[in-house]
């Protein structure tokens, strides 16, 4: 396990645990011969499902937000090379993607499919992510993760031993709805909402996949992925600066992603 070195930390320690939440979210979702899921044109989840389909031999269909752009960007090309069939929904319809009307239409087109929600966050995904804390050997007080659709935070918090707490950092602007969403996912997976987590909403840097020169410099300095991981780490350091962690606190930051170069495999 690495440790973040930054003079601003004082007596607070920040440990970095590399862990692929995409693989955890998929583990208990596999088993159907045909899987359909949703994502933006740069979605890590879309790539992870495509790679899982290739590896485990099931068909995959990716429903992508917006218009088709050819040639495919490296992220969608990666998915297509792994056999994923890509189809597109205009942005207005995409917003309604989880409604019965849109889902029925997709089933009419694609037949008998298992449908995974955007980001893969459903009850089975939450149960997969809940296995993470038991695998951490280091001692810590607070565990942190980035939040896009909420499944990772919902699971990690549910799997925490007593006395520890989880903080999620929203990468979305207007992420307030995620509080209800994390609670909903915990109820769906475990029949109850846990009280040991909170969400930070102020580190979105303009919204999903948006950035600022300060965040870009931070991501480059720490060599972390910018859409999710840099926002969380920046947020952790800012909370330390604000004195939000008592001296001597050990924070475990879950590094959920690597920068996508178009070449490295995505596990899952
Ligand atoms: C690298 C990375 N980190 C964090 C997340 C956020 O996870 P969640 O959507 O479960 O909140 C995602 C999205 O799936 C991701 O791809």
C-alpha cells in the first residue's frame, strides 16, 4: 500500500489502495448470456462490461448517450474490439433510460437480455463492493472513494467494520440526489440504510469529466486519473487543510481507476 506524501497532511496519514470497483460491481451480475448496459462515450463501465463479455463469453450491448461519432473514440473502439455491439440514444431519451417505456423498447429490440443500469450500480454490485473493506489489511479510521452513480460508496460503507466511516466525493455537479441514491442502493442490497457514510458535494470541478487548470495540475503531479480519482484526492487534502480530520487520523483512499490510454486492459 502506498502513502500519499504531502507536507500539508501534518499528522494525518493518507494511504492509497488501488482497487478496481468495476470488477467488484460486475462479479455478482454475471451469468446471463446477453448483457445490455448504459454509459457515456468515455464510460469505464462500458469498457469493463465489454472486457468481461469477451473474457467470460457472453454477448454485450452498450447503449451510449448521444449521437454516433465515427471513427469511434478510443474508449468505444476498445469496447467494440471486444465484441460489444453499440447502439445510441439521443440525450432526451437517455435521461429516461431506466423508465419502463425505454426498457421495454430495448427488450423488444434485443430480446432476452440482462439489463445493468448506468455505472453498473444495482443491488448485486453493492454486495460486490461491500467485500472490499474485509480485504484491507492496513489500519485506518476513514475510507474514501469517488462517487459517480453511488454503488461503490453504498457497498464500501455497508461492508465497514464498526467504528469506521466512509466519505464519498461526488464527481457530478448537483450530486445532492446521490444521498438518496446511495441509501436506496443499500436498502436494495441489504434491506437497510447504514449511518456510517457521508457525501462531499463540493469537489466536482464543474461537473462530470469537467476539469480546471488546478485539478489538471494536481492530477499530473500525483499521476492519477482525472475524472474520478483526482477529484477525491484533491477533496481529501482540502478537508485535511480545513481541519476536518483530527490529528492522527488515518484515511484510506480507494484508487478506483487508472488513466485510460486505450491500451491497458480493464479487468472485470
Ligand atoms: C474509476 C471510477 N471510479 C469511481 C467510479 C464511481 O463509482 P460509482 O458509479 O459506483 O459511484 C467509477 C464509475 O463507475 C469509475 O469508473
